[in-house]
C-alpha cells in the first residue's frame, strides 16, 4: 500500500505540474547534493537564429549558406532549422543533397553535387581532424565570447565558412540557480556545445561546474563521475541525447516539452516546462518526507 502522506503529496505534486513516475526518486530529491542541467532548451530557450557568418576568401557567402542549408535539409536539430531559415530569408537557391547522415553530438553530413559536405561544431572538427583557418579564428572567438554557438561548413576536407547562432538564457534560469544554492545544492551544466558558449552561460548564471563539448554517449558518464564523488545527483534535460544521463541520475527530471525518449527515461516530469519546478520538486520532497520520520 502507498503510505497516505506520499499519496497525498504525489497528487499535490501533480497539481503543481510535477508528475512522479518513481516515488523513490521523489523521496531522494530532498537529499540531492548536485543538480546537472542540460543547457540548450533547458537553461536556454533553445531558439537559435543565425546572427553572423564568416566565409574564407574567394568563396561566395551566399553559396556557402545555401550549401549549409542543403546539408541540414534532413535534420530536426535547432541549428539545422536556424540555418534553413537564414537561407530562406536571404533568398538563396538551396541545391539538392543526398545521403544524409546525422553525426550525433557533432553535426551532419550529406553529398551535394557528388561532393562530401559537413556542417557541425568543434566536436565535428575534432572528428575530421580539421582546424579553423586563421582568417576565421577571430570571428569564432568573438562569437564564443558572446555565448553564440558556431558551426562550420566543410566541403571535401576544406573549411569554407562559419555561422554564429544566438540562443537566449531563459529568464527563470537565474532564479533557479540562486534558489538551488540557497538550498545548499551544487549546480552543474552539461552540454554538447563548445566550451566558450558553455562558460559564457555558466558565468552569467553563476553555475558551479561546467561540462562542455560532451558527446551524447558520454553524458551519462559525467553524471556517474559526480556519483563516484559520493554525491546524490539530479539531472534535468529535454533531448534524446539526455536520456542515458536521466536514467543514470539518482533523480532524472524531464522538461515536459521534451522528446518522448527523455520523458520515458525520467523519474519525474515537469509538465509546465518551467525550470523553477525543479526547486518546487526539492521543496515538496523535503516537506513530504520530513513528516514521515
Ligand atoms: P546539446 O548538448 O546542447 O543539446 P547536441 O548534443 O544536440 O547539443 O549538439 C552538440 C553540438 O553538436 C552542437 O552544439 C553543434 O556544434 C553540433 N551539432 C549537433 N547537431 C548539429 C546539426 N544538425 N548541425 C550542425 N551542428 C550540429
Ligand atoms: Mg538539449
């Protein structure tokens, strides 16, 4: 039988838009030492618009944007949507592409006019063993300092252009970090995005620990590392990429607007898509289980 006080508080949680799938996790929430947040779409709005472009000398800027949009044609990623929208706004002719392939946590590749073209971030460049050319370096540095995500266009091993995209920090994120600190909980951020962007967002929010350029398959390892330090760890995320980390965490928390996979991997679901509900969850757990002792 479900103890009465738990039943009452689970329904109280539900009324607050907090769906509890695992009651043990709900009980653990009051003892969390550390909460790890996914960055994009959780702490930030996750709406990237292209705000800048740099192209290597001798290459046409519109042509590279069109090429990037072609390669991104098949991707659902927010970055892909932003690039397609920019191409649309600039009115460029997007060529046909085939053999699309998503490189998880890195970018995308496709074939255009029989040539192999990639679009992706620093993780992609590592993978291709490609470097940012000197003439694009200051563009990339400036974008990074402004917390803009940069992706690169590489055709047949040649890096042709860089695109900077802006995301905005969610208004509530400031209050969430402050409130968790007040509760004595350490706040960490986990992202596949570049170190520059991650640090800029973390500085702005006062986040304690940053894990950046983490590949999707390594996100759960990061949670495990914190657990190995003896910490009880919560994880908040929305994406397919976050699912293993949500499963690994002592308390996996999915943002309700997230993907089905994230929601199914979580112990708790925040229906209202408000990160402030993470704080409410901890407080509700404390209030509920104190009464039982
Ligand atoms: P996050 O952890 O922020 O949710 P992802 O794991 O989805 O990020 O992506 C990590 C990084 O991989 C992005 O910041 C970007 O550099 C690159 N990337 C992923 N998908 C794409 C794409 N469709 N186009 C370009 N770059 C991409
Ligand atoms: Mg995400």
